[in-house]
C-alpha cells in the first residue's frame, strides 16, 4: 500500500501513448483519472477551433480544477492527470499541485518518434473515438512548442519509449 497519494503527470507529443497509460494507471485502487480533452470537449466543444482557443480555454480549466486536484490528493486519492506536461510552464503548475497537497508524483515522459505518433494519430482520427481530431499539420504546430523536462526541474521521471519504460 502506498504511503502517500501520487499525482501522475504526462509529457509527450500527441498520440505518443499518454492517454493509454493514463487509463491503465487509473485502474489502481484509490485512483481517479482527470482528462483535459474530456473536460475541454464537454465545456467548450465547438468553440475550440485553433491553438489560441486551446491555450485560452485550457488556462481557464487549469485555474478551475486546481483546488479540486489538491483536495483529491489531500483526501488520500491518487490522481492521474491526463494533461500535457509538455512545457515548462505547464509543469510548474503541476508542481504546485503536488507540493500544495504534500503528495508524491511521477512524470511519465514519452520519447516516441514523430513518425510513430503520426501513424497512431491517423488511426485515432479514423476511429472517431477521441474527443478531438488532430491533423498532421496541427501535430507539427503543437509539437513546435514541446519542451522536454530538464533534470534541474526536479521531477521523478519515468521514461517510456516504444520499447518499454524505466525509472530515471
């Protein structure tokens, strides 16, 4: 049994495997899954038509959900936060969550080649099962903002590749 709840965080490009792992981790007892795409789609759906829209609505959602995440962690639940930790700014927000709650954390980092992500993205878009369809052009645009975590950020990292995972 874990002594403190864990905040699971995810850093990786679109279709790298973040949500798949998030769903698996959420199956652990005492764990809840919070998915940004679900909330953005449900709250803002048709209003999300561009990257600036995403940035604006995601910021609103972060501000709103922050106290809820902290409350869940302080209540002893682990939280799988299926939100992109793809920029230093987003990771700073996430650090504030687990520090305020006094919980443990793991930052799952996905190092998957763009070609693999794009192939997965095409399959995901064709399935129609995901809240948002992301074109390859949008993938490239979004990926241009990607900032992998640096050691000095001080996160507990778990690296995921197409070949497996390992604790760093």
